[in-house]
C-alpha cells in the first residue's frame, strides 16, 4: 500500500521504510534497547539482539515499517505487523538458529557476566514474564534516538501507522510497552486511547535499574479512535514522551 509521507515539521519527516534503512534501524534498535539507552550493559551481542527484534519487520513485512528522519538522517522507526500468523511462521524458522548462535557464543566467546545473565533470563523467565498478546490482531513497537524524541515525533510516527492500518481495513491494534509503575501505566496509556489488557513485572533489568519495571500489553479500538490522542493531551502535564 502506498503511503504519502507526512510533510516535514521542524526538519522532521515520517516516511515508509526503504531497504537502505536496514542497517540504521538495526543500530537504533541496539542503541535504544535498554530502556531507551544502549543494550550493551545488558547484552553485548548487538547483532543477535537486532536479528531477533528487527529481522521479520525489515525482511518479511517491510511495508508495515516507517522511519523518522531529522534533518535528513534516520533517527527512529516504528515496526509493525498486520499478519501475526506470518510472523509466527517466520519466527519458528528464525528462533532456533538464533538460540543455537547464542548458546555457541555463550560457551565459546564467552559473553560477559551480564550477557550470560540475560541469556539465562531468556531461557528460564522470558516466557513467564511476557504478558498476554491477542491473536490475529496487528501490533507495533517503536524506538527513537534521544535527540529526536518529542511528543510531535511520536504522534506523527504512530498516527501514520494507524492511518495505514485503517486504510487496510484493520479494526484494532496492540503494542507491548515498558513503564516503571503499574498504576501510572494505566493512566498514561488511557490518555492515548489504549487500554491495558495485561501486565507483568520484568526482571531482566533488575541488576541494572532500581525499582520495578513492568511490561504492558495495550489495545486500541481503531473504530473508536484512529489517532494517537487521549482525553487530556491539551493539558501541560501531558506533554511528556509516550513510552516506546
């Protein structure tokens, strides 16, 4: 589906993904993978990390990925999928090879202590700490480099993806996002037209970040609200970066 890029605002442009963006998006994924910061203190294998989180979106369903440029340089992305079953089949082929590579490097490189803890968390805790995700519904996630993060950039990036979904006939969309306090999370997501359908505490950052961290699954009814807005975005307190 052709999507017309939004006009530039403050030297910013949201546009569809191009094959030449692939390496840049992988770098952004690794550079923002630890609560918006580089993943390296948590997991040193940036290649494996980016393979798992980006390969499907750039290689199998690139039409559902959009990028954010600032002054002509790609600074962020939104990766989405309209085809959960296609993604599941892709991952069924991809994940065994990633596991094999990770275990080989775990024992032969070897990984540093934090990376080894991360691998053990994936093998023993990741499935338990992943909240419910609704089947057969499109989803998305996004990351933006710190220098390009703003309410405006986030809203443009998400709105163009939601418009893409609506034009394709989709009725709902979900995302999984991180927040630091479960109570705050429900209020925050409601501002943007999402409702929380599940949440779990995530322990993989416990040794590197004080306090509890939660992963939320949030759902949006596009027939009621097809834009990223909520009840009080006009209020000064709402001028904060929506979570990625």
